[in-house]
């Protein structure tokens, strides 16, 4: 009789445990594919991945809590209607266009082999910490910035803190870059540093084709595409909207739009401890949503200059927060409250 009672009690406990597992964040590791997925209520939220073909670790894709993908599929998993420009724009990433003359930003498999010595890659080394409990998860990783010959330029330690709040989730990224055994110079250039390439629906409507040139003189053409269901609009903490956000300074920028008629917001915010605060924004209507605290010269029309130098062993930290909101568009007042909380 006693055994029967204990067995019944165990049966009652098991569903409670299973529901608890379903209700929170959980890591699903696929190391042989270099993918570490973060699930919420058994639905993919994002994944830390370091495929050889993308030359850097990224978070890809970024989904809302309900499962809507807000990042472009190309080049990893192209979707109908995706632009195929800038193959180095993948998910959410952090790198830079000129580190000791090496271009980490534009590196991809599209670079001709004979030119690859001018580019750098970021190699995942180790997961230092990985936990998930309830509505919070953490991932701490070590990566190495190297040239094509394998010579170390920078050591990177990054901590991702993920938090789910209702239909919103946030990731706080704290990255410390440490110079190896020689001086490191971040040249003042346009392309950097934290970026998201958003889904086609979150681009801003445009009637023009454009061309963009990188630091190596390579031109990428961005064609005009049909504007049906293209709904994105940038808004900054300074009240600027649309294309006016590009090259402006602000403590936060949000991108509001709709995907399949459902409102979503993708937002990024700067932290007062960062160099160049409030940062310059490299937010393009074709879907590149980026901030660059080191590209002062081009964004200020030459009024400022910021060539950042790290001596051997010296470090610099960058701290940012990204917000993915499903089910509604965030307001400026809501963004200000989030930014105040982040700053404090």
C-alpha cells in the first residue's frame, strides 16, 4: 500500500516538472554542427553558431517569442524575397572593418581567394559558461580574431545575458577585446560594429537602387525591389526617423514594422560606459541595422576623428542591449524607460 501511494505521488509530480521545463529557456547543443540553440517553451528563440562559412560567430536567427523570424535568411537559409547583397550580413554580430588593416567586417566566402590575406576571421574557441533557468539564460564565450596566416590580433570574451518578459526578449551583450602581443589599431572607418541584418519585411520602402563601396574598393549594388509588405521605419532617441537616422548619434534606435501583418520591434541601445557614447548609427533602409562608435570621421563629415589604439595586453569593453518585441510596436516612451534601466 505504501509503495502504491509513493508511486501515485511520483506520477503527480512528473507532469508538474515537465510543465516547468516547457515554460522556460533551455539550451539545445548541436556541437558537431557548431550550433547552440536557445529555446523558449520548446520554440527556437535564437542560436549561437560559428559556421566556417560565415567567418565569425553570430546569433542566428532572431525570432520573436511567438516564433516570427526578424532576421534575413540569406546566406544560411535563404527565404523567398530575400536580398542577396552583402553575404557577410548574418543574424546579429560584432566585428570591425579595419583592425591593424585587416577587414573583419566584409569577410565572407564571396571574397576571391587571392584577396583573402587582407581580411580577418573570428574563431570560436570555448564556451566558458552556459546556463538557463526560468526566463533567463547566459552564455559566455571566448573567441580569437586572427589574420589569414593565423596570427592573433585580439582575444574576445563575450557574455550574452538573455531575458524573456512576456512577448519581449532581450539580449545584453558585453564584449571585452584584448590586444595580443602587439599594438592594435582600430582605424576610423564606416563599417562596424554591432549589427543585425533584418528580414525583408522590416526594410524601409525604397524607390531607388543603390551602390555601396567598402574600404577595399569593392562595390555592392543593392537593387530596387518590389515594396509590397515592406513596412520598416527607424526611430531614434533624438526623434529622427527613416533615413535621417543614418550617421546621427543617439542612445537608442528602434525599427518598427510588421511581418505578416503582425507588429514587431527590433531595437538596440548604447551604454554610457562605452566609448563614443551616444554612438553613431549605421542604419540603412535596405536592412542593415548597425551602430558604430568608432566611425566618427565619416559620420560627422570629418568634424571628428577616432582611431582607437590598444597597446599589447590592453582591453576595451563594449556593452549593448538588443530588444525583440512581438505583438506590438514599442513607443519612444517605452524605449526611454528600457534605456534608463539599462544605463543604471
